[in-house]
C-alpha cells in the first residue's frame, strides 16, 4: 500500500512542479479563491471542516465539498495521480502556519476543478496519505496487515448511511428511497437491523420520508453502539479483537444482530452521558418504542437544541435533553445515583475511526491531544458510572482504536472500580462502517 512521494530536483517549490504546469493556463476562479480562504482557515482557526463548508454559497459549497475532502483524504496519492509535485516529507513535516500556505493544495484544487465534468478521479490511498507517526502507531499496535487495511478503509470516502425508524423499518425505507429515484445505489445494512447504506451522496434530506421522521442520517457503527448498549448479547458477535472490516464468517448460522428487535422492549431508564446532537439517544428511544426514559446529557446547549428538534420530528416523547456544565457534572450525577439501567459514555476521543468523514483531523492533531484524551475518557467513565444501578450496564464507547484510549482505559477503570466487571467488548470497523471501540461493564455490587 505504500506510495512514494513525488521527488523532483530543485531547491524551491517552483522547481517541484511538473513540467506541463503553466500557471497562465489556469485562471483564478471564485472557486479557487474560496478554496484558498477555506484552506487557510482550517489551519489558522479551530474550525471544523463541515462548519467551514456550511458558510459558503450553495454552488461553491457543492463543488468544494467534493474537492476538499479528496485532497485531505489522499494528499500524496491525489498529487501523484494529478501530476502535482510534492516535496519529500510534505505535508506531514510542515507546521500549521506552513500548511495554511501549502501550494500543492491550490494546484490540486485547480486541476480537480478543471476535470470535474468527468467526476473526481478514483485514487487508491497509500501510507503517505497519513502522518508517519499515525502509521507507526497502527503498525506497532496491530501489525502491518491491520495497518494496511486501515489505510485502505480510512483513505477513501465513506458511504452515506441511514437509520430507519422502527415504524417504517429498513426494507420499507429502502423501497421508498428507490421510488424517490435517488441517484445512487442503496441496500439494507448487513450490520444494523435498522440501517440502509447508500453508495454515495444523495439528497435524502429533501424527501418526504425525512420530513415525516422516518429516518435519520447515522453511520452503521453509531447505530450498532446504541443497540449494543441495550442488547449487548445480540450485537457482541460483531466486535473483534482488532480494528478492521467486520467478518460475518466468524458467526455460524443466522446473523443474530439482524434479527427483528424485541417487540416488547423493557421500560428502562437509559442515560446517554455525552449525547452531542443525539444520534444514539434517538436510536435508543426508537428501539425502546417510546417506553422508559432516555436522558441525554451534554455541555453544548446548541447540540441539545438540535436533539430536541430531531426528537420532535421523529415523534420521540421519551427523550429528555439535560444541559450540564463542564466540570460541574457532579450536580447532575448526585441527583440520579444508582438509578439507571444503562449508561452510555460515548466519550470524546481522537476520532481516528472517523477519519474518512473528518479527514482534517489527521492534519491538525497535536501530540498533547493524544496524551490528554485517555485522562478525559477515564474521568467521564468514572463520573457517570455512579449512575448505574446494581446489575446495570455501563457502556464505554469511542470512535477511535488507539490502545491508550480503548483497552488502556478499560484496564485503568477496572483497577479503580472493583464494583464493576468487564463483559462484552471489542473493536467494530472501520469497513464498511466507521471505526469504533465499545465495552460493557456490569455493576456487581452496591
């Protein structure tokens, strides 16, 4: 999978350009101007890629939403395919200030834009499309074969995945989408009983099904984590000892995770402790068919407002969004100690499992972030474990596969909490879903 960086003689970047490059032939267009501004923002401000794109005019956004992720996902491989010279070691050896002015990115934008009539070319990713330290950690943690698979999965665009509501179901939703004549192929998921997988982007948010709350956009792995929190014995066979594509052949007979969900689910109290905009909260509320109570905690009121809107559209009346202050979570925990059947801690993490959806992460992640994340995860897991009743489940989840943030956190939590034991757990994806780690603990004493 390794690709060599383009090396050309010369001392400066003008001499690194391929011989057929003539600047005068490529006009400075509004798209290129917008690209250069957005590219600079990514490295000068703590702005998320999706947020930056959302502020562009619709026509420009539509173009750059195709070009920019392609460059961020596969900078070296895309440059090689497009005949753009890249000095050895770049972009990964550059500082943020240097990346903000990285000339090959603009050249790639020009060439990709010029050829967009034929579509963005399919380019296979290689190891040089990732920071060397990231590749080294994959190799040392999981071996060369897993590292090669991670390069292949995380260096290409992700499919679009939907979660059908229980009132519609995946098969019926698929039929409705086909009747809407979407421009891409769609199939029911082989990982989630509620999932529909689309081969690429399609304007699904403009469909009547979406307006009626019949589905949400949600990765299959995220769906599985929410369902694993409720029925771990059913979804545990999907989990593996190392990250990588889910292998169905490990399970004999029928695939238990695709069986219909229970028609009469329990009226549990479930807490989604790091809910964000509530994708997993919505899945849990829907899976429980409106029974019980789902409390969604987050420090962002803006995200909780988005959750409330989504819950209203989907008709979920068993969700309560609760704002908590960062560092003052004990005020909430103390009121509900030992009352929850299930507590899900989908903790902040480095996000290596979702690099294909957030490729800007690998360009901007500092070493101190890698060091800090396990401490944050352990603090949140310990804090919210106080909510779990005797015999209840504590679910730890992260969208990464770094051992320090997965197995390492599990070991430290167990060492500090003898009242919990580890049950089902392991890695899920990446491929075809995003990459996750999930672990269930059971409280065994009061």
